[in-house]
């Protein structure tokens, strides 16, 4: 239970660092479950712009989470490329299982 609360706080803090331009499409896609097309229509932007913003938000969150976890990452793990993306995906999957967020990153 305390791990879930810690993960929630960590994830919320990381999401809060996203610019509104990235945060809104990310939240609509990942938390509200809207399709890329639905988001594009609601925000009056192109589908490719939604995909780009969600991708950039994920990348930013991956980097932000690694930074917030601090020195432990540098000591215990070497984060880079696919491994870092895989670790971020595992964190998100765990958050979904624990009910912290509603939808896994696809």
C-alpha cells in the first residue's frame, strides 16, 4: 500500500513537469482512454501531432522518473535506450495493476 502511494506521488510529480502542450494529450490518451483521432478532433490538431506529443510526454516522463529516482539508478542500474523504456513500461504496468492509473501505455 505504501509502495502504491509512493508510486502515485512520484508519477503525479513527474506528470506535473510536463508542459500543458504535452500533458493534455498524454492525460487524454493514457488516463481518459481517448483515441488519437478523438484527441486530435477535441484539440483541433492533426493526428500526427497527437502521436508526437504523447511520444514526447512518455520520453519526458521516462527521463524525469529516472532523474527523480536519483543516485540509486546510477548505482543499481545503467539506464539507457530500450532498457530504460522497458523499465518505464514496467512501472506503468504496475501502476495500472495497483489502480493508480487507468490504462497501460500501449
